[in-house]
């Protein structure tokens, strides 16, 4: 391992790779259904270890460029699939949920452990952006505030809708929580809570 790379860089790379996997699966679905002819405009085939590909002279910039790339391609892919075909969103949500189930927490997970897994699998900019701020935590309840939206601008620029990003994210997280005793709730103002299922 490089002396310059720390655990945070590997965690960020893993988050990027999860979003790359979701993008790949959505593109695969689109090709399978005949909505797209090819994956090449959206999918990047890169599975090498981080230390083999990162620019160590500019670690922060390299990671930031990767985040922007996957966010942009994800938004462009979804906008292309959904343009004039909003009914396809349900099929994409199934893909997102299925990937989430592969990242699922255990049935005995605490609210905090559920949050940690959601945080490990979702991409919300760089840590220094401070997008998510924990506001309340206990074994039974966990809340956080998404201080600003780092995704919507990509979707709008691609001709899509920001709410479609959040619909897909919601299903991905539902998959992560499928075995847990918690459900994600939101006020709709960037406030999220993990609460016991009714």
C-alpha cells in the first residue's frame, strides 16, 4: 500500500465502484430490453486496485474526477433511458433494489450499523464536502441531515429529473435494509431517519 493512501481513500474508491456497478447493471438492463444499443458510452471497465491507478501526486483531485465522471454518466444513462418512457423507472428501481440486497445488513443490525452500511455504499461527494451530518443517534434510532444536493445538478444537466435519482437511491437503500428491523424515512427536506419497522 502506498504511504500516501489511507483508509478514507479506499472507502471513497469503494463507494465509486458501487455506483459504477449500479450504472453497469442499469445499462445492462437497458441493452437487454432494447432501450440502448451499447454500453460503451456509459460503462467504464476498471477493476484494478486503487494503488495501481490513482494519481498519487493528486489523490484528492483524482478521486473527485472519478466521482464527477460516474455521477455524470449515471445521470446521462438514466435520462436517456427514461426520456419519453417514465414507466421504465420501475424496472430500474428493481435493478437498484437487487444490488442493494447484495449489500444488505444483517437482521440483528443496530440503526447505527444500518447507517454505516448505507454510508459505505452511497456516494455523496467527497468527505470534505460535509454533505451528511448526523443529527441524532441511538441503538434504536438514527437521523441525519443532507445539507445540500450533490446529485440533482447532474441529472438536470443531462435532461433528466433529480427526483428520479432519489427514487432509485431509495430502492437501493431499501435493498440494503431488507433484512433489518429498520426502514428509512424522510421529511422530504433532506432530513432522514432510520426507524423501527411498524
